[in-house]
C-alpha cells in the first residue's frame, strides 16, 4: 500500500473532533484513547473521503491516518445539533454539537437587531442556548442606544452580558467553562479581540494553520475550536453580515419566536398568517403590547424570505 493512501483496517480507525474547517480541509484533534502516548500526533490535517465535504467545526468523526501528519475522514458521528445558514440554493455549515451561541454586539459601530433575531431563530431551531454579549461598554456615547436596541431581548429572558474586551473579558469566562460555545457577530464587534484575550494562543494557532494551508492573509475565513476548560470549548467564526434561514420551515419559524408560542393555535382560523385575519390571537397580543412590534416585524421579514426561497427552489 502506498504511504499516501489511507489505512482503513478496523485497528486504524481513530476517533476525533473537527477543530478547524476551511473548504475541503479540516484539522481533527484525536481523542487521547485513540493515540497512546508517543504513537500518534495530537491532530491530523484531514480531507473527506469522496467528493462530498459535509463536516463542520465541532463534528465528531472517525478518521484514518494517511501519513505522519495527515488523514482522511471516514465517518461522521451523529450530531447533537447543527448551526448553519442557507438561502434558496446554498448552505453554509457553521458549527455542530453546540450548547451555546454567544452573539457579540458592541456599542460602536452600530449593530443589527434583526441579525440577533436571526441568530436566535437558528439557535432555538436547534436547541442551542443564546447568550448576547454587549462589548465595548467603555465607549459611552452610544451605550444607551445599544441597550435600548437590546431591551426587547432582555424582556424575553435572553441574557445580556456587558463587558469590555480590553478590560473585563474575564466576565465571559465562567459562561464558557462548561459549555460548547460559538462566538458569532458582525465584523467590527470585537469578537477577535475577545477570543485573543480569552485564549492568547488563538492568534498563534490561526497563523500556524494559515501557513500550513498557504492561505496567507486570509486567516479569518474559517471556524476554529479552542478548549477553555476540561469540559468546555469555544469556536471562533468569521464575521457575519447575513444569516439566511431558508432551511427553517415557515411553520417552525413561529415556534422559534418565544413570545409567539403561547398564542399559537388560538387564532380563529387554523391557517392564520397573523397579518389582517379576524380573530388572530397574535394580532390581539400585538395590539395589547404583549408582543414587541419590532420583533414581530423581524418574524414577518424572516418568514417572507423563507417563503421566497422556497418559491425560488420550486422555480416559481
């Protein structure tokens, strides 16, 4: 057998976790039980077996070593959940096996509360706990405006942690200690500063992977997992400017808005769209102030995009 070919004998199957994902290339951290001391490296640079590349950071996989530092992914272990974004024709896997999504926003520059709602929809859809971090609270000029934009989420019970990445990053560490987390956010929110303050070796690890792949300056275009405790890890991800949710069913969407749940099923008509129909329980709650109008606008906008994506897939 040529050294470049993966060894696929049962004894050569190794268990591990995908800790970095960049195109069709992955870095897999091997379980200690799979690598007796001195016999195998801690990690392997891996490619998928076959044409499909369906793996995400956080995936549990089975691999085979093909040479000293490289391997082939043989098998995907069943996921607990999957965070991904999609439009009518494309899907982008972000991370898997998460317990928490940390949505990073900042007092400056301005942030999109609609993007927060999108992230929460994706999290609720997959049973992932959302935590919102308001960064740069030491910049006071627009701090009150940022808090006002977050107030509807606070009212719904979503936790908001205020900090400054340069001074108070340790406030975040206890929230990561026993969780499997991912940091997401728009560019400019200070997410990389948070990661580097929490995990000083993150910058070096990113540089090492980029050099190995010859990706040069493109060091922020892939997800990377870092241990933060014996039980916890956090994934750093590229900055988000969009978060398509075409994979969420229109009927499922209402369930991901926690403020709508208690009113679902109480409308006069079973197929109520909660717009102008008589006897709509959600419209009544909206008029009574029990549902935030801006959040309801988010619901309508996301639903319209999901329905449009479905129509595009069908060729309408």
